[in-house]
């Protein structure tokens, strides 16, 4: 088994001959670790490049800048306009391909200006084989992924970040805001604003660190880790405040997903599902499951693979129990329902 120090030595061997590099830098743990590694080997030859766009969450640029300032790494910021590209805005499953193309185009222009011959980005070894259209754009443009080439996994990267004192070493992954739109739903500036406002409220006011505010046009579907979801469902005042804030932002329906947080959950809709009696009326499939868990009366509707569920206040409070949620989610999954969106507005309100 190859040790972390051996992988690090390999990474340094990859970087050293490059002399000068531009590092695609979002401020997340992968790109930050790559940037510091490059600076340790190449000194002033390591230059970070951050794309500032509408899909970049508020405050992220400032956090990214803090790291480059702390480690003395040159930092360039380029303005990108992904939404101007119809291929990006229409939000097909390969949306990230066009995002990376936009970034790499700006980086290539900067590389010519600075006479830099190598462009890098922070793909790690665990990303290889995953559904990542951005990696295709990187290969086409000759952009290097030294972390992956050195065999550094996600855990390896976090271990190095912790060793070097990077504040983001244990920070949750932070995908761009456009990833909150279901594939096929156009990415809009207004939708990005709503997502940004919702996630800022969940972090800064509610105190949740790992959140996703999935954007289904007039409906917001909040994903939280199991422990945080338990806390929210067990606190009627917090639920009411979140409901009010999401309505202020512009959502007509405010929901939390009983399946909880999972990175890349929008990709689940790309998976095929078995026919689980879909010819039956919805109530004939859903009512027996709700009755078996003593959750009737209820109102609900189905949108593709999402069930939107509205329950009385007492039933919502019961779902604070993780085991009950898990059993209900598993039963609905057998019906081909991947997203269980529980309305924050109770049925008896």
C-alpha cells in the first residue's frame, strides 16, 4: 500500500518540472491543497485563478482569498459569464463541461499573458470514473490533474490539508450553486439568487454547516444530514422560521427532504428505476405506506421521482425520529420515489 508521504513525493515530482503553473482555484479543500502543494514546490511560480460568477456562493471568494493571503500565493480573479452560454443555461447533464470550458478559456488567456505553460485543476483520484463532464473539458484542453495523477484520494487530500494548517481541511464539499437545479430546469440568475439566500440563512441563522437548497422552480427542497434534519423536525419554531424565510425569498412551497443530505443527489434522477406498480393510482400506492407508519391523514402529489408530502404538525414531529424516517424512505424508494419532500407548512396550520 502506498503511503501518504510516498504519494506526496510523487506529487512533488510531477510539479517540479513545470516551473510555473496556473491552478484553477475555488477555495475548496482539493484546489486549496493543490495550490499550497504547488507553492511549496514552485514558490512564486504557483498562481491561483478563481472564477467569480453568479454561481459562486456569497462569501466564497473572500474565504478563498484568505487562504492565498495566508500562504503568500499570488491570486488572480477572472469574471466568467456561464449563463451567457445557452448550452450551460439549459442545464443538461453535461452542464459542468461548459462551466469548465469557460474557466479554462479565461485561464488560457491569462497563461499566454504571463507566459505560463501549465494549467492545473483539483481533481483527485476518487473523482476518476465518477460522472464528471468537467473532466472531459480538462482532457480536451490539456489541463492537468496532479492530485489524481499522484494517486491522492479525498482522504489523502484532507490529511495533507490538515498537516499544512489549511482552515478548509474539514470543510464540507461545496459544489457550485447551479448544481441545485434539476437537470432540464434552466439555470437563471434569479434562481441562483434564491438558492444563495436560502443556503446562507440555513448556515448563518440556523447553524447548519452542510446544506443543499435544491431548486424546483417554485419549490425549495432542503437537504440536511440526518442529525440536523432530526433537530429541525423536532423544533417547531425553527421550522416555522425557515418556512417564512423561504417564502420571503420567493418560494411558494418550502420542503425538507426526508432522505437527507447526499452530495450529487440530482444525479439520482438520471438512474433508471424499475416499474413498481406505477399503473396504480397514487393513493393506492402511498396510502398503505403512510397508514402502516401511522402518518395519516396526509396530502401529497408526485412530480416525476419526487413525492411532495404534507402532514399534520404531530406527524411532522414524529418524523424527527431517524428510524421512522429511514423506514418510510425505504418504502417509498421501492415505489421508485427518490426524493421525499416534506412540506414545512403543516396540514393542520
